[in-house]
C-alpha cells in the first residue's frame, strides 16, 4: 500500500475527465427541450439588463433563482451524485443561492439596474454574455462533442458566471449574493484542474474578474464628492 504522501490530487478524484464530460452529454440528451426554456430565460435577462424597468430586478432575480434551483435538482441531485459523493452538498448550496436570490431580489427588491450603466457595470453585462453565449462554445474550442456543451440555466458553471455578471451589473453590489457563486468557481476550478481539463482556469478567471470589478465599483461609490446613493 502506497504511503499517503505519494498520492496526488487526481488520485482522490472519483471519476475521469471522460466520465465528467460524458455526463453532460447524457444530461443534455435527457433534458431536451428544456434547453430552449433556459435560453429564453437567459435572453429575457439580457434584455432586462439593457432595457431595465422598475420590475427588472425582481424578474431577473426570479429567473436566476429558478435556474439555480433547477441545477441543484436536475444536475447535482439527479445526475452528478452518481459520480461524486459531494454532489448533495453542492445541491444544497445551489438551492440556498436560489432562496437568497428570491429573498434579496424578489421579496426585498434589492436588485436594480440602470439603463445607462457605467463602464464597470457594463463589464458585468459582458460576463453575463460570456456565460450565456461564449461558455457553451467551449467544446468546439477544446475539441469535445457539441452534446457536451454546458448551458446557462442547465449546467452549473455558465449559470454561476451569468449570475456573477448580473450581480456586478446591478446598481449596488449585493455581496451576500456573491459568496456561493465565488466559492463554486473555486471548487469547479480545482475539480477541472485535478482532472487535467484544458479549461480549468476559466472558472478562476471569471470569479477573479467579477471580484475585481465588484471591488472597483465599491471604491468608485466611495469616491470623495460623489453624492450618496448615486
């Protein structure tokens, strides 16, 4: 029996890279045509980000909460749990984020968006677009089958990236809503890196990007001479 210090992180992983991405292939096949509903939700959020109304925050928060709840149940509980013992914990975290989005964004109405955002809030919109449109193209970039695409509202990573983008684009930073998305970005980055996946760094880059923009926005709001609440 090998000594414990001879083990590498990949030796503790319960599945291979092929198994991980094959799971998405089966998942996408079984979920069709739910992908169309997820795309519709994503496009609705995109329109509301660029053409906000007094109800935009509540609608966006409700749609995001639905996406997080769906991923918690359909992906983590029903499928990822078959290959990863930690999946139930991830399901609970995603369900908790759904509840937080409903509480903060829908019940308390603390998410709002300006039609003419600052360059920093536009950076948040760009991150949402990346989660909605660019991330699903990763299989083509890394030579995997299209059926292994990870889609916003269906798969965890693009849903997290899109959510971080929305939060950064909001008029005010809601830090309580960023904790779980950032933690998941760290977890999925480690998982992909341990598997030797080519896109392992994407999750870390997205989270770091969102955090940097969020901090810059917080500093910008505290600028001397800036009117309170502007």
